[in-house]
C-alpha cells in the first residue's frame, strides 16, 4: 500500500497518532512537521510517489533518506520502498 510520496511508511510512524498526522498524501504535502519538499516536488510533477519520477532517486530524496538525524534506519530504506512500488505498478 502506498502511504507516502517518499517511501516512508506512515502507518508505522510514531508521530502519526500523537501529532494527529495523516501523512503527506492525506495532508497534501504538509504533515505534522510542516511542508515537506519531497512530497511537494512529487505532487507538483503529478506522481503518486517518488519512484514514478524519471529522476528517481534524486538528490533531494537521497538527502532526506540519508540525513544523520532524521533519515532512514538503515539509510536508503525509503528509496528501496519506492523501487518496490515502481516495480509493482
């Protein structure tokens, strides 16, 4: 199930319930922490998720995925998820 633009699974997010966050798709790219540039870029291009883009994986997505403080564990996890979604469609 595609539940984000970047490949991060919102359904398991620890902030979803306490922050009353619907995720980037439900909130049109403005989840609990504010406007998300990854979601905004994806929406502007008309894609359901980043894996649909010809520039995938772009620098913006890589920077988000590999951010030392807020990135994926393991790094690149959301990129791999977008690859899976791309292959499934």
